[in-house]
C-alpha cells in the first residue's frame, strides 16, 4: 500500500516537472534573449561557508569527558533564474580534528566510546542540497530535489543546522503566495538524511498555511503526515523497536510581536497540536502539544516566560517531534531530543538582547516536569526531571565572520528508576567560529 502511494507520488512529481519544463520553454521572455546560461551561473548566489567548532561535554554517569573539534565545509552555488529555472548545488564535509567523543554515527554508539558522552557530529562527505527551482507560475515556486526545510519556529519541521551535519529532505515542495497576506506550502518527501549520517526512506506529506495578521504577527495552520515507520527513536519513545511510528500531527499556531509605544513591544505565542496514529501506525500514538507564552521587549532587550507541554498517553507514548530542530527546545544540553514516555512540561524563562551592535546575549532557565508521574530510583513516584540553565554570547565582526560561545548545564531532579531513561547531570560548552562566503 505504501509502495503504491510512493509510486503515485513519483508520477505526480515527474508530471509537475514535465509541465513546468514545457510551460517554462513556452513562456520564455524576449528580454532574456541576451541573458545566457553562463550569465545565470555567474550572477547566482553563493551557498558556501566554513564552521569551526569545539564542544566539551561532561555527564554524571559517564567515566570520560568528551571533546570534539570539528570543521564543517559547505561549498555551494545557486544560479540566477534562467527561463524561470534555477539550479542549487551544495556539497558538505564534516572533518574531525579531535575525536575524543561518541559521535553516534548512524545512530549507533561507537566501539570503545560507550563511556563518553554523545556529541552527534560524525565525519561525513555528502551532497547537502541538490535541487531544481521553477517559478513559471505567478506567485508560485516549485523545488524538486534534496533541500533544507524550515517551517515556523522549526519546532516540527527544521534542518537542525546547529549540528555540523544538518538534516535535509528529498522530494518536492510547492509554495504559493497568490492570496493576500497568505503563504501556502505543500510538500512530499520520500527520504530524510538525519544529523547522525543515517538516511531513512518513507513518506512525509506537509500541508502548511500562514496568514500575516500584521508584519510581525502570524497565524499558522498545519498538517504533518509522517509515514516513516521508524526514524531511530522507537526504542526510546515507548513504542518499542518493532512498532510502526507513523503518525499525523494537526495544529494551529499564533505568534507575534505587537508594538505598544515607541519603546515597548508585547511578545506572545499560543500553539496547540494533536498527534495520532496514521497509515498503520501504532494505536498507542495519541498525544497533544500545547505552548503558551508571553513577554515584553524594550528596544533590543526581551524577557518572556513560556510553558511547553508534550503530553503522555498514560505512560505508553508521548508527543514526538522527529523532524524538528529539537536542540533549540527543552534545553540546549540535548537530554530531551526524544520526549520521555511520561511526557514533558517545560516551564522556562528567556532573556536576551544586544548591549552592542556586534554583541548578542541570550539566556534561558528551564524547569522540566513529567506530564505523568514516573517511578523513582529510591522508591515512590516523582515528576521532576530536573532544571537547566543555558547561556550564549555571539560577536559579529562583519557580515562574513562571527564567533559564538554557548553553555548548558542540566541538574537531575527525581532520579528515574528505569536506568535507560535516566537523565543524569550534564554540562556542555561550545565555541564556534563561522565564516560565510
């Protein structure tokens, strides 16, 4: 059944591409007669950068500390439009300069490195992006191939660009902006390359609409139909290694900044989503997501408080975000990339600003609690996973070169009785230099 759906999707993609090619050839404008393919290549956009990073990690239940020193090289170029077509090509290489860490290559603990904390930056050389764009229909763009995707605040769909090897998707995406103040996005992806260097096949269909209430306020509605049986999380998300994790997520998001006067702004976010089984997925998949938050901004400084809930289905399954940029949520220490089966209630305070034009500061404090109680190591039950503080400072020398220092410290609360689910004390430090061509 899934194979037939995949075949039909491929037929649709090829049909769209063929129609685009014919239409593009017919609609070629005369004023492009003197603009050659070579001109389109020469006047294109650079997609190249170098990112050098040192990461240090100390974890309470690991006898060794981890040190990773890596260099990510992106070499890429996107041509300018030529008869409504544009080609983007980007190669990636991640090289280890110091590799005293467990890189979890392809999601597997590396031999002899079990006593080291995980730092998910394996070495790799690959095609990072390779896509063909077509914009021959007014207010519409079509992208076919391997591509980076970021929607809303990347909570559900993101490229996880924090990691050296980012997440990319293979398939087709269509964006239309013909309706006033509205953006419609449709996509069908059949493969994902994860940040651990693992490529997985399946089907992900996306329907996403965003309406701009004002230049700084948006209302989004979305449906994510995930037909990937396993993305490597089944062993820890409560379903079991052999379960089918296919699910659908339907939701609404309201997010914005409203100006109060010439100095103060109101910040607010409200979002709800429901996740259930889909296309043969396990019947235990039944959970919801809720985020409520508000704050204020004074010139370049902001302060806000939020609570994010990923519910649990009676301790059998908790709401998951397998395609999201999860590093940015529930603390930067990466203890909760997969939601524990007891769910998550993350109450957090965020503060940040720019004391100088070149300097940006950011801080977060999180209190993590379970949606449903779990058994504690010393008996009884508990719900307090722990607390975390996250700090960051970045300095931009110019548009090309920037430096960033980041720190995360997680303190364990109630110790979970199940040893494989325990969240011990964890501390991480990052030093990053980025040069963009």
